[in-house]
């Protein structure tokens, strides 16, 4: 008597051989499925970490920009008060990293 497995599309001599082969096949399929699910979960976790990191860093950039805008506002207020009291203001600036008025140049340097 020949036993035919529809799962494996194979013929077996005994029922035990057929059952054993089907169990091995099901275990293999389950292991492959678990490996795929694990890989998908890991990829999803990496993507979420990247998104969270990007949001955090974007918030840091926005906060830094707000600080610059606030500092410029304070600067303009003090400058205007000085000019109102004394008529004019003169200051010598040097180019370089320490020059706070070089922001315009550095902005275009980073974007173009």
C-alpha cells in the first residue's frame, strides 16, 4: 500500500513516514515564517528609531532657530535703544566662525 501526502506531493511506504515528513515540513515552514516575522519586526523597529531620531533632531534645529531669532530680537532692541540715546553705533566685525552676523553667509553655504 502506498500513502500519498497532498502537502508534500510525495508517496510514502508507511503512514508513519508520511506523518513524520509532514511534521518536519510544517516545522520548517513555521521556522521560516518566524524568521520572516522577526526580520520584519526588526526592520520596523529600526524605521521607528530613525523616525524618532529625525523628529528629535528636527526639534533641536527648530529650537536653535528660535533661540537665534530671539537673540536677534534682543540685539535689535538694544541696538535701537543705543541709537536712540546716542545717535549711532559703530562696531568693527571680522569674518569667521565667531561672527554672529555671518549667519546669512553660513545659511547659503549649507544649502547651496
